[in-house]
């Protein structure tokens, strides 16, 4: 049972605070204490096979307790590593406890511990380990992993040396083999720079290592036995939690900034498309050509979406500040470019800013709030939805729609009319990037995760372990991306082109079309607020499923009631609610089964941009002459997205994920 001390305590030495928060620290301590043979002096040394079986049952229960905690309360890569360690412990117990010969071997060698004097001297090694790990927990973060690894090696050497001297060489070899069987592979993966004491002596920080070795050489028994907790795990978790409080406050500040900027981004996203007909008159272009604004904007979005792959070389926060600022400037000048081609070029820059923001803000939130990311993302998307309501309301008093024989508005008049809403939108959009720049200079964001450097080091080993199934994970991620891309093309296409569709179909005026877009955005926003609470209890795949049904119902009402303004409003409300949860739910679904990283985010948002890129070529040529083509477009893409989701869900299976996959996309 000693193996738990080496493996699980080692991992806990650098698990971020809060990840093991479902049980109290005292409960976790008790789980570990029940199977920590060295720490728990109350465990009776077995004298027969029945008592060995009873000890084994306690050991299995303790491992299950810790494993259940890890599955329920840990996230990300450390969840995968911890579960692997505990699975190894569980498999080891099953082999040694369920086999009579193995139990007989254990019974034979454990008899040395019946001599209280020998047992106490061996257990002093564990007491020293407790004190050393308390020291490690108060070291700078960069030294904690090395300290935990080297402390584990020191304890192992102490225990095996004492058993060999006090019991026999055969018993020492027996327990040494037991430890190696369970911990060797995991130690090599996690402690790849400190896989033995020689490497600790040559590589680990000399001052820190000197303090730890002084404890290992100590003979002050009274000091070694004074501990607040029974095992080492609570000491480590408590110290990390205390060190982490300031980071949580900073995360809260950045989260508020992300929410405010997502609100501004919602305004920016809807202003241009609500004024698309007027923009066509300003630049003297037919609707088919004006619709290419979507193509150039989507092209920029594609380029911005791949920014997540560049953060090994670029600072993410500073990149967002620069590119979101370009989004603000290019939006504010839309009526004033003069040249259609200059407008197209600036729409590419606009899309780069939007793609950069969209592909990064969700990953940023997941990093800061890994355990509650689903409601956090839904709440963020609620802010975006609120912005999409404001956008059309902001521009609707200033749009004029199509010229008629009785009502003619010149391009210059339209330009002057749109100046206020577009410049105002640019000002709103630039506020948070300025705040982020100030924060970057004063208190820049860093990942609230002291294991990231460690993960960079162990990732190659983890990939080697999972290499055989890597291609399947990659294919599943690509399917998720295509599912999101086809769905997003339908959603964005409707937001972009529905105001123009209503005008061309002569059912609604330009101002009424903008109002319907506001109604769509209002239902969209309310839906996201509602789902922010629903997602606390309901899995994202369930949310995706019933929202697909709502979207189908809404599209049917809009298609069959396309010439009835009341039915248009009813269908729009239902469609807005149906659209509301899909985007954040697909992101939460991705994080649940694959882990949402910068690279995965780039993959998802790249595909989202790819399919939107072709929307103007499909819809634009027919929109003015046959406005209902938009519904055919919507139906096709929604159907493709549903089919992909069903295939993906069946492939993944309907069990709860025990761990999130490591993948080339997670780097």
C-alpha cells in the first residue's frame, strides 16, 4: 500500500487549487490515510490470509475514493495523469490481492512490521517525507515539482534502505519491486528531469535541495511527528490554495473585461449587416456584389482564427489588444472608404480582428475557470447576444433601405446618416482593448496553472502512450469542427442576410427588417442567459440536441409563414432561442471530451470561417430575385450539422468521460 504515498502525493504537489474541492480536505486525508500503511500506525499488520484480504478491501476502497474524486473534480491534463496513476494502483491491487500466491508473498514479507521498534524506524522515513513536502509546498512554484519528485526519491531510498537493514535483503527487494511496478512509468513521465537522486543532485535548485536533505538527515523525532494532517496530500492542497487567491482575483478582473468586450463585439457584429442595403447604395454596387463583404470578412475571420497556433511566439493578450483595435477602427470607417476594393480589404482586417477575438476569448475563459466553463461560456455568450440587440437598434434610425420612385436618398446622405452609429460602434469596441493594454503593462495575464510548464515537458511521453488512438481523436475533433462550421454558417448567414431578405421580399421595410433582427438578437440573448443556468445541470450534448429541434421548428414556421409578419416575428423569436445555446454548447462539448486549448480553438473557428466564406456565393446571386433561397441554404447546413453531430455522438459513446484526451491539437 506504500505506493500511494509516492504516486498520488507526488501529483498533488502541483495540482492547481480547487481541482480537488468536491470533498473536504479532511475527507481526502481520510481516504489516503486508510491505505497509507507507513503513515497509518493504526493499521494492524496482517497475520493470516483473511486479514490480508481485509487490508486489500480497505486499500481498494481508498483508491476508489480518490479516483472518484479525481473523475468528478479534476479537469484537463492533470485529470488524465492522475486517473492513469490511480488506475495503475487499482490494477496492482487487483493482481496482488486477488491472487493467493501474491497474498502469501505479501504476508511473508510484511511480518517484519510486527516488530514495533523496526516498524517505527521505517515509518520515520514517512514522517520525514511529510515534513519535506510541507517545505516543498511553501517553495516558489517553479521549484515545487522538482521538490516533490526528489522528495519521493529520497523517501523511497530511505524506506528500502531501512527495510533491507532491519528485515532482510529479500524483503527490501520485494517492496522495491512493488514500488517500481506501480510508480516507475509514471515517475518517468511526470519527473522526466528528476528520475533519480543523481539527477536531483545535479539539476535541482541547490538551495532548495539542501533544505530538503537536511530534513532527510534529521534525527529530531519529536519535530518529525508534529503534523496537522494524517497524510501529505491536505498540506499540499491547502498551501496551493492559499497561494492561488491573488490569481483568482486577477482572473475575475480579466473575465469582466472579456464579458464587456464580448458585448461590444456583439454590437460590432450586427451593425454592418443591418445596414447592408445602404452600404450597397453608398458604394454604388448591386446586392450580389455587396454580399461579398461577407466573403472578405469571413476570409479575415479564417486568418484570425489560426492565431491560437502562434502563441508559442506571440503574447496572446497583446495580440488581442492590437487586432481587436483594428476591428474597432475598420468598423468605424465603413461608410468612408470611398473605394469598394478598399472596403473589401478593410473587411479582411475587420474579420482578422473578429476571428482572433472569437477563437481566443472562450479558450481564455476555460483556462481561468476549468471546472465551471459551461455556464461561464454561456454567460459570456449572453453578453455577446446583448450586444447583437443593441447593434440593430443603434443603426435602425439611420438606415433608409431601397430607393423608390417616391423616396430617393442619395449616397452622400446615406453616408452622413450612417456616420454616427458606425463611429459610435468603433468607440465602444476600442474601450476594452485599451483596458487590456493597461493591464498588460501593469499586471499581465498568465495561465493560472503551475503545471503548464510540466505539461510541455511530459506531452511527448503522453503522446507516445496514446499514439495508436491519436488518429481517431484527430478525426473526431475535425468532425466537431465541421459540425460547428456548418451550423455556424447557417446561424451567421441568417443574421447577415435576413434583414435584406425581408426587404427584397417586400414583406417588411428596411427599419422593420432591422427591428426583426433586434427581436432575433433579443431571443438569442435571453436564451443564452437561460442556458447559462441550465448548463450547470444539463450536459452540453443534451442541450445541443433539443436546440437542434427548436431550430427546425422555427425554420419551418418562417418558411411556411414567410409572407405573414406575425408569423415572421413568432418564428424569429423561436429561432433566436434555438440559435442561442448552440455555439457555447458545442464549445463546452468539445472541452468535455477533448479539452479546449488554443490549438483546438483555432481548429474549430477556422472551420466556422471556412463555411461562412462561401455563403455569399450561394445566397448572394439569388437573394434579390428569390429571397426564400436563404431558407433552403439554412435547411441544408442545419441538416448536415445534425447528421455530423449524431454520428459523432454515437462514435464517442454515451458514457461519461473519465478523462480528456491528449492530442496533437492540445499543444
